[in-house]
């Protein structure tokens, strides 16, 4: 009986406290991040479709989020979704390839630069490569090591 109560308590703790730590993706073509929970706060960054964030908390209609660089911002909840996984380039430049490996040719949009964001379409074997799609529907593969995935 004690073991069952312990397991239930763990699941309850995980359900309550991990809800605020979920992944968010920008779903609009452009979104302004703010220094506080409201449009009257200073704009800190303008981002684009598929930019991922880690949701830290919520205040009314605003989410407090963390970005790829560990910076904290606020974004209105109407600008983001939790429906899919997104990724952003975390290095200065990265190749997007025709297949899951360095043996595949880079695509014509390569190299992409830091902060270029994608929707994750597929995660390859051993989770080392990801098939991605950008906001204009270009698709290709990139090494997981070059991405911040949320």
C-alpha cells in the first residue's frame, strides 16, 4: 500500500511541476519577445516561425520562456504552440543535408546561420540526425549536435 501511494505521489509531482517546463514553438511568421508579461514591456527580440522556447511559467496570457542562449523573455500565448517539436541552430553556421549523415550533400540553402529555426519532421536512428522543415517548406537533415531542440 505504501509503495502504491509513493508511486502515485511521484506521478502527481511530475504532472504538476513538469507542466510548466514544456516546449513551445512560435506559430506565427513573426513574434515579439518582451522583458515582462505585457505589450507595454520593452521588446527584447523579434523571432520567426518555429523558434523553440522552454516554457518556465505563465502569468495571465503570457508565458515566461527561456531561449537557446539561456536568456529569459515573455511571449503572448497566442503566438506559440505545443503541438510540434521545434529546433534552432545553436552554432555559427551549419549544413542542412539531403540525408541523415555527413556523406549526404548539403542542400542549396546551406549553410544556415545561428538562430535559423525549424519544425522537426523526423528523428533519425540513434537520435543523432533530425529531418527538419523551415518556414518556407525546405526540408533536409541536420546533426542533432548543431541544434537546440525543444
